[in-house]
């Protein structure tokens, strides 16, 4: 069982701003942060980055289940090290019960973990509501609506979409209309990423 209020942060693609959004949620919800699968850790891991940005103490950060060297899809990075990612091992990780946990995925929903499992399979097994992070600009409609469709097909609870980037109101309206969902808000480009800017970003979101 996951702690009450926990969330899984996934994205429509890599480099869409999942880590920034996850850090803002961790601060705003007074939560713990967990990246179960880290693929690539030079110059730092996402856990290291979120710790630096937020200034939260070490116990708020749950160790990765898999810490892989190569910055590649998890299945490929794991294969280079001769390991296979075990979804059950991740699902059975004991989490602190006192706080919600913000769980950050790797890549998008359909990223392979091993031959028999995708990232979306892990999300389904964790049974945690999802926030989907999407770009604001060109190409976001296809990626976002496909991601939403796949989660609905699998009956994965979707809290809503957080947009990341410069304002693009027509894309926001289209996502809400054609996706029949809420856009929870937009995180603008942050000149400096620190606790103050992350709290400001969190305050701009309309979480249910």
C-alpha cells in the first residue's frame, strides 16, 4: 500500500520537465521523493538534483531500486550491466508511511523496462494516481492525447496534465477539450531552479 496522497509523475517524453514538476510537488506537498529507476548518473542523479533544488534533508529521499550508469532507456541501460529490472522488487519497496511520496518515472509511459514490461505496467502495479507532464509547444497534442488514451485504456487514475514551458493557450484548450481532462496548470521556464521558484511553481497548480 502506498502512503495516502502519493503521486506518480510521468511525462509524454524524456526532457519534458518531469523532475522540475516532481520537485515542486515534493516541496508543496511536504512529501518524500522517489525515483525507482535512474538511468544515467553523470554528473548527478535526479535524486541528487531534487535534493539540491529543494534543500530538503536526506531522509526525504528514498534510494533508487535501480541505479544504472548509462543514460539510455531503462531496459538498454540494465542490459549493459547484465541485470533485469524486476517490477515486483520496485512495487514491494517499503515506503515511509508518514508522508506522501512523489514517484518520478523514467521517460514516458511506453519506455521498456524489460522484455515483458513497460513503464506503464509499473505505474499500474504501483496503484498511485498519475500527473502527466507535457510540453506546451508543437507536437504536444499528439503525445499528450496518446498518453492519456493509454492510461485510460488501462484504468490508471489520471489526476491531470501539467504543462511545462512558454504559454501556448490554444494547445492547453485543445488538450482539455480533446482529452476531456483538466490541465492543472503551467510551469513557466524557471531562470533559477531553487526552493523559492519551485514553491512558486507549485502555487500556480490547481490540484484537486
